[in-house]
C-alpha cells in the first residue's frame, strides 16, 4: 500500500516538472527577441581620423624573362643604377626582360607611426607578362601633398600561374599584379585633430536629420547634457575633455553607444548592367493595374551554295539565307493591391512574371504613375 503510494507521488511530481518545463519553453518561444540596436561607430566617423592613399613608381627586378621591353623601363633602371654610383656604358643592353616598371599603391592607416609596416600592391604599367618571382626595389610612396610617407621594398607575391607553348596559353588568376605583405615602412605620420581644439566633429555616413538628432540625444543621455549637438543632417559636434587620455576614453564610450534609428527613406536601387533590383523595407505600393507582355526577335541564318552550270565560266558562290521572326506575347492586365510591407510588394511584383530586365521598366512606369512610393536610383 505504501509502496504503490510512493510510486504514485513520484510519478505526479515528474509529470508536474515536465509540465512546468513545457510551459517555460512555450513562454520562451513566445517572448519576442530583443533586436540589437545600431552602434554609433557604424553610422558615424570621427572627422580627420581616416586612412590616406599612397602611390609610387618603382621597378621589379629578378623576373625570369617575363618583364617588359619598354624604353622607359630601361631609362628608369639606368637612373636607379646611377643613383647607386654605377655608370652604364653607352650601347650596353640591360634589362633583357628581367625588369618591369610598376605602380606601387598602399593605404596609410589612421594613427600610423614611423617604423610600422603596411601592405602594398604592385601592378605592372607596361607589357610585362608576369611579376612572379620578382623583387620590388626601394620605392618611395607619396601622399596627395607630394610628401614621402612610406618606403616600399620586398618580394612580390603573385597568386597565379601560367604557361604558354606552341601558340597555346594557360593562365590562372592575374599575373601582372601582386602584393608585398608588410612591404612598406612608415616614415612619417599624419597629424589628426583628435587632441586639437575644444570640439570634435562626428560625420554621419548618410545625410539624415533624424539620425543626427538620435545620435546627439543618445550621447547627451549617457555622457551628460551639452556633450553633443546636431549641426545639420550629417554633422554632430562633440564637446571634448581636456586631456588626451580622457578624450580617447570619451570617444570609446561614445562610439559604442546603441542608438535607435528611424526607418530610412524608401529607395530602390537598380543596376542597369546586371539587372539587379534592391529595395529597402520602407518601399510601399499603391493600388494599380499593370499590363506586361514580352517581345522576342529570332534571327536564323542558313548557308546556301550557288554553283554554276557545267562547263560555264561562272564560280561557286556561298551565300546566306536569313529569316527574321518577331513574336509578341500577349500581356494581360494584372490588378495589384496596395502593399504596406516589403513582402507584399515583392509578392505583387512576382505575380507579373517579369524578368529582371523587364522589371526595370515596370518600376519606372509605376513611379511615373504615382503608384510606387520610393526613389529610384540607377547605378
């Protein structure tokens, strides 16, 4: 009696625990997941804290007969040898396709200091077949102001291969361009306005007044009133602390603040070359009727041989018989209901059965008719 009662109590407790676990699972599945807000560092950048492009002209030596034969390359090599104290006798042929003239490009990161290394890209400027196995000799890299900010040198890494013989050629990837990892040494740093003046400026990625107000309001709530104010739709001005370390800590806290942004303006981006169509979530559609049909043109050509009669002085002539057919598919009028969500708009456009190229003209016609609530940008 007591034995069965104990089993019954354990079974009841086990069932109750199972029901409680199921109820918790249902609550967790029902409870909406919190969306992650956008950080300020993703919608704005500090003015003056940016990278700078560098460029230089140099020579790649040590090629296995895959260099270029341009006279300018020979002149550049002679000038480089003369700078090293070597005089080249007149009439002596040098180079022999073992040298290639290249453009060297690099990006100088923000706050880069002398002695640090950056990657460089080496690209052939003449008719060099390959830079594989070559070595870039010392090349000064200059900024937009003409000053030298880095010095590049090192072995060129080309991620490709190729071979040719008997008029046949096989090539994998691009052989006339490569990279030199950590191939440039920074010689001069670029000053930044981080520690200059009482104010610092945040530049928004897109010009939007609601975003500027949201960023300034978020900063003032967290860092104190008067810390930020919006100047216009793209600029937010910050009041900075006095010391350098306090400024770094202030910016570190500001750029990681979460900000709730308003929905962007309705926009459709059309790539006319590839036929791609991209629209954001705020695109809406008013009730309209669309008639869509397709036009196909078929051209077929058949070779025809015309031979002269026997023993006649004529010649055999080859001609072509061309047949052109035009076929137009009938397009029925489709009534499209109003769509207030992106899924409704996509569903309505899919009902037309149009190709991406036809969709370009349909969207533009809808915009002209006032049925499409979005700006169309063609790239």
